[in-house]
């Protein structure tokens, strides 16, 4: 009898819930982190994986990866928009609706899922895409969120309006419209409300469960910091200066090596971030003009043309109307001046 009580106590104490926190834009590192966390949570035999979410949006291809991992997971995934004041905007709306259980803290919001930019498009995201492309992207996003909402038995009509009309609602309204499943003030309250809920045939036992947080790996943390427009721009500058430095001082080797590495990394980020192809081409033209001026002196004509091309290309490189992926003038102006002096 005593042995049975010990075993029962150990089993009760063994109940765990996995937790990860996403605070910021959704990108490749986020998608990798979430997919890995789902697998780790399943391997630990956790009751569920809770994703505490606060995001202004992100890349569409990374969002699709996350949604696919949710829908294909045997591990219950709970998306919890928290803490108070947080938001699940744009990509965050898709992710929340795709969760097995969707929860929000009081005074949080969800919605505004109208697509702004595709992201991860090798041909580059145009600042002013033609109307046909905008309509295609909107239609795809509407059908995509409609399929997700229908799969999770959530309010399909509101989900479609979040894309078409950029509708945004509070946590209380989201619960009333059956966009989310529950409202919880904090994590302990969330665990209480999840306890006993039947999810995909599994009854969750979360009351008093131990929370086991899964941290980002070092590589994921580094990549999360790197996939930013500012980082890509700086890498392009290093590549440009390295190539010019190698050509002006043949045999130096180091500038050429550093420039080549920076160029490869910049091109990799260009394939992920919503880059304008025209802006990229203008910056490449600027580099060519600088190089030509080294071997065919034109009294600065080519250099001036290169500076103008560099400035215009930098301004066009990212959509300045996009709040997530725009390049500040605080980077562009100093970079242009340094390039002119270089």
C-alpha cells in the first residue's frame, strides 16, 4: 500500500507543461524554435506546449512553417497572447488561430492580418506591387486563414475579416466571437483553466503542473538577431568595402576574404527578407561604378554616379512603409556619407 502511494505521488508530481516565449517579429529562427520545442515537449511527455506570444507580425513563409507544425502535431499546442498589453497581429493572428487551444490575457488584442509583404521571396518584395499581385496575395491569405479557422472550429467569418479588412479585437471580444477559447490572467490561471479540457481525445492535467521552459538554442538566438534589415545592410557595406579594398591594394587578401564572407551572408539574408530587387540592383550598380572608376579614372564622374545609385538603392532596398522591415535613415545617410568618403 505504501509503495502504491509513493508511485502515485511520483506520477502526480511528474506532470509537466512545456513553455516557450515569443516576443518580437516572426521569422525563420522563430519557426525553427517552435518546431523544435514541439518535438522536445512531446519527447518529455508534457501535457502540452504553451507558447506565450507577443508579436507585431512577421514573414509569411515562416508563419506557414509554424502553422504546419501546429496542425501536424500530436502534442497539444496552446498559444497564449500575454502578458497584458501584448498583441497577436498579422502573422500572430494566423498562429493563434492555428493553435490547438487559443488563449489571451486581459487587455490584449488580436487581428490586423492583412498581408503587407510576402517575405522570403528571392525576386524581392516590391514597395508598390501591382494590383493583381496584391489581390492574389490577399486571396491566398483569406483562403489560408479560412482553412485554419475551419480546422480549429473557430469563427471563420471574423478570421476572413481580419485579413480583408484588417479587423482587430480585444481579448474579451475574441472570446465572445469564438475566435479564442479562453481568457486567463496569468500562467497559473491558464493552467487551472486548461485542466480537464479534452484536446484531440486527451484530457489535460495541468492543475499544479510543473512548468518547464524551453530556451532558444545559441544558434537560434544569434539568427534571431541577425535576420534584420540593418544587419543585411551592414553586411553589404562590409562586402562593398572589402571588394574595393582588395582591388585597390592587390595581395592584401584580408579585405577580399572578409568582403566575400559578408557578401555571401548578405545574399543569404536577401533570400529571406522582403528585399526590393531594384534596390539591390542599384547597390550592385554602385559597386560596379566604384570599381570601374579605379581602372578608368573619369575625374569622379563614375564615383558620383555610384554614390547616387547607392543612395537611391538603399532607400528602395526595403519597403519604408512596412513597420517590421524598414531601413532607417539613421543607417542610410551615414552609410552614404562614409561610402562617398571611402
